[in-house]
C-alpha cells in the first residue's frame, strides 16, 4: 500500500508549495499540449470516404429472404428496483479492479487470476484481492449497495443511417441518429452503421430495438463518507472500485438474462 500512497503524495507536493505551483501547472499544460498534438496528427494521417460514397457501400442485407426478427417477450419497459447482489458476483471482471490500484502483471500473468503468479505484483495483488473479498461479502450480506436497472424493448425501423422507434402501442416515439463509418480500411467494400442491423421501414419486416441501463451505486456515497470521516482512503477506494465492478457485472448478467429469457437466444 505504501507505494500507492507515496505516488499520490508526490503528485500533491508541488501544489502545496506556492513556489512550485506555477511550474507544476506549466508542466501539466505542456504534457497535455503534446497529447493534443499527437491526437490531431493521427487524425491527419487518416483518409476518409465521402459520406455519399460510404452510404453507397453500406452493408447489404436481403430483408426479403424470409428472415423474421425475434419478437421480445414484452414491449415497453421492466424495472428492477433492488437486484440481488449475490447473483452479480460471479460476473465480476477483476482485471479492471487491479488496474484501479495500478497492479499490472506481465504476460502471461497479466490477467486474473494469473496475476497472483507475477513476481513483481503477485503478492500485493493477492493481499488486495483478499481484502476485496472480505468487503464484497459485507456489501452483499448487509446490502450496503443497491443495484437498480431498467430494460426496454420497442418496435423499430431503419431509415437511412437512423433508427425510428415506436412505443409499445406502435406510436412514433423518437429517432436514434446513426454515424456511418467513413475511414478507409484495408478492404474498402463495406461501411457499416448501426441502422444497417435494423430492418428498413420500406421492407415490411417488423423489427425491434432493445436498451438497458444499470447501476450498483446507490448507497456508495453514504458509506464512503463514513470512511472519509475516519480518513480511511484505502477503504474509500476499495468500496468505490467494488461498486464499479458490481455495476459492470450487473450489465453482463442482465444482458445474458435478457438474451435468454426475453429473446430466447
């Protein structure tokens, strides 16, 4: 833990010394100017097709070959007010968790659980993981966080690069505006847009679009405030990192559940 706290303190020291403040800010500005220049330089190196040509080379789908999109088991929305956290734990991706703590093993030990075998960070990663498991058990057992989500399915049809969406009663509700690929590729034969995957309104095929949003962060601020009052930065970072992992796990679990239960695929 000392190496991470030391890094934070070293970043903060210049700001605590008035004589070094301007120098530090200037260094940061120079660094970001270099990043900005590199970004724009990379953009200049890319070549783009005109939008008209990219549209002419759009992905071709024969919507008259008899294909019928799967109808969802419901239209409209379903809300999950207090999702069972224990069902999300198996879906946690632990690599980003270790990235938060800047613990990165070298190949072939760069990913979880092989990171524990890494000579440089393995022991610290194992200790951190043990602490995380203890806190995660407390979060689930005591319901320190609340996970909420919403899923929606709606009739939809594409119109060029855009997708027109209706409510569950078939009334026009709004439009998602799409962006078509235009950057040159190795094979410049297909430039896709998200609307290509929805049946056109002129096809006569009934298609649908789905969306969901999830969070596992309700209760996070309150718990972290308690740790902050105790000046316990370690557990503040730990708690926020686990809330983040549970949110992504919720997205993975709900995505799988929707595919199986609502779409039958």
